[in-house]
C-alpha cells in the first residue's frame, strides 16, 4: 500500500481520496490557506461541509501549516488546487519533494505564453519546482468526465491519467483503480490537458443556449426548447477542440473521446461553467454573472481569457485564420470584451463549408 498526500481540500481534491481509501492506501488530505474551515470540520466531525459527505475511513486531515509533515514519506502527491493555485502549489511543494515521488494534478486550465503558445498547467507547475528536482519526479494529470459528487458516491466513472512517461501513468493508475473508478492511460499529456481545459470554456456556450431560452421566456406552450442550438454548440466545440489540438501538438482524436466530448458532456450537466453560461445567455454581462456566483472558481472564464490572449499571436504566426474558431471568438467577446451573449451559427457553417471544399 502507498501513502498519498492530497493538497487542496476542495471538491475534486477531496473526492479523489475515495478510491484511494477504498484501495487501502494511507491518505492525508491537506487544506490550503483557503481551506481552513473545511479542515476544521473534517477534524471535528469527520464531515466535508461542501460535499455534505463524511470523509472516507482512513483519510487524515491536515492544515496547511502541517504540509511538510503530511508530505513526509508520501509516494504520491495529488495537486488538488484550482487553476489560480498552480504556481503556489509548485512553490509550496518544491522544498519537500524527493526523487522518485509522483505528482498528479486534477487542475484544469491553460496559460498563454508570450508567443501565443498554450501552456498546460502541469508544465506551469513543473516550472515552479526547483531545477534540481523537477526532472527527478513523475509528473502526471487526471482528465476526463468526472462529477465530484458521483465519484464520492462511488458511481461508475472512467477517466484518463496522462504522463509523458508511460510507466508513471500506469503505476499511478494501479494506485487509483477500483471496480467503479476505471483509469485509462496516455502519454499524450498535452492533448489530454488541452481538452479538459477547453471543455470548461465550451460548456459556457451550451449553457448560453439554455440561457437564451430563458431570455425568450422559456419553452413555448408546445414544449419547444433550445436543444437544437445547444447541440450545434456542442458539435462545434468538438470541432474547435480538434483544431486547437492540432495547433498545440496534441492528438486530435481526444476531442471526440473521454477528455473532449466525454468531459464536455458531463460538464454541461449543471456544473458551475454551465451555470455561468446560463446567466450570460439570459442577459447578464460577465461582470454581473460573476457577482451572482460568489466564491466560485470560474476556470471556464480563465481559459477563455488565456485562449483569447493567444489567438492574435497564433494568427500572426500563420497558425490560424481569421475565420477559424468562431465559437471561441464569440466566447472571448462575451468574457473579455463584455459583449452580450450571441451564438454565431452562420459562422459555424461558413467554416465547415470552407473546410469541405
């Protein structure tokens, strides 16, 4: 059995402890500086206040002040922070890492480099580690469709573990796999991480379709919804993910597999990115919608900002055309430029027809 330290006591950081504990591993759940109240409840009542579930048996909660103690002797470390905490966790882990340890991240997001390249968050984390240790640990990430509450309830779940080192990915998969938590592995870490970041952004569009229905007064007396529009956005999202995978060097097939279409589908089932999209579609500006979601980490918006920053630089390098990625450009208009939500179906068709010729 292994000792696993999870840093970050939010939804996904905490629920990933469930298959680990069920496999008999020693699990240490470490709160960040933002998780003080969560850790207090876990210690005093054995209950996670946001998940509204008891901690799995054998999971030991730690405060951030005890990070060094929690990491001592851990073979596996899970980065369970959100996208805004990736640099922090790299800096926090750095002094305590030892050769041979594995770090696996559940965080989703992208950053734009100066030249417009889209940088995956495991590489951002790696860049924050001391130069002497970053090549002596196994670095991996988890992607694919996984609603935290379902995993906590031990519902059947299938995800992908990615690492540039196939041995690292498979060893970690063996630590986590259970009868209900199925794990596939890949060495296409870039493709995996680009997909699972982009699906948050594109979920906004599917949510916006339902928000536009609300703005129109809801379904009519005959029961007409906006599913057709939502489906068009879903399909266009997969097409654009494949296009961005080609640019970033990831395998395009992932756009239509678990990390792309699969994760997009599950994220459209009432998650926070979907709820933000509904607010935008119903007529709220991004500033207004964000104010209506206090305390929520809006990783979808951060991803749109990163891609929006990259697009003109990628165009200047000849990697994309001005008419490419119309749905993402519409999302950039809403999130970055504060424009009203619109879903440009006509531009979807123009791009598809141009590529078919």
